[in-house]
């Protein structure tokens, strides 16, 4: 189950990732907590998963021109996807 909190990941400078997570009450609060820096999107997303309740979705704002360090993930709909550890971009096969 997700909380519905607003969440945005962003890269301020190369290899400096942060995320802003909306404070309670979700949907009504204009206040956010900021977490980071992390060296990759993957580290930031792992921190969110291990530290907070599932917000239910998020936006990703990487800097342009990532060199793409892909890993292969198996999704629950049985489609293989590749996700960049650095910037979070997806490439579906």
C-alpha cells in the first residue's frame, strides 16, 4: 500500500542525488523533507525504500548526458527492463 506522498529525485551536480519527500498529511502539506546527497539514483531510491513508507510513485530529474550504467530487472508483468543505476532512465527490451 502506498502513502500518496509527493516524491521527487533530482541530481544537483554530477553524482550528487537528493530526494524531496512530502511531509504528513500527504496531499495537504506544502512541507518537504530533503534527503541526500547520494552518489547515484540507485542509492537514493534504496534509501527511500529502506527508510520510508512507499510514496506510490516519484519523479526523476537527472542531469543530461548520463553515461548509462544499466542493470537488468525483472518486472512483475514479465517484461525485462534495463534501468540506469546512475540516472534512473529505463530502456525496455
